[in-house]
C-alpha cells in the first residue's frame, strides 16, 4: 500500500507551509524595523555627542582666550611695559 497523499492533504500542507513562511517573514520584518530603529537612535546619540563636543571645544577656546588675555595684561603690568 502506497502512502500517496490526496489533493486535499497536499493543499492543506501547502497552505500550512505558506502560512509558516508568512509568519516567519513578518517576524523578520519586525526585527528589521527594530534594528533600523536602534540604528536611528544610535545615529541621533552620536550626533548629540558631536554637538556636545563642539560646544565644549568652543567653551574651551573662549576660556583659553580669556586666560591668555589676563596673562598678557599681567605680564605687561608686572613687566613694567
């Protein structure tokens, strides 16, 4: 006795397989969207950090200019210039 499947059984198995593939693809798509969201968040964080570094650099340059000015004035006054 051979175990040939009926058309109905084959259709049922095919439908079951297609549904499994669709669910798997949906899960993969959701994971891709989550990954993309994490990448966007990381890019935003990096841009924020770069902005903070630029602000810190500007403040440091300004403070260096003020300190340099004060030192120049002190040298001039104390040096009898």
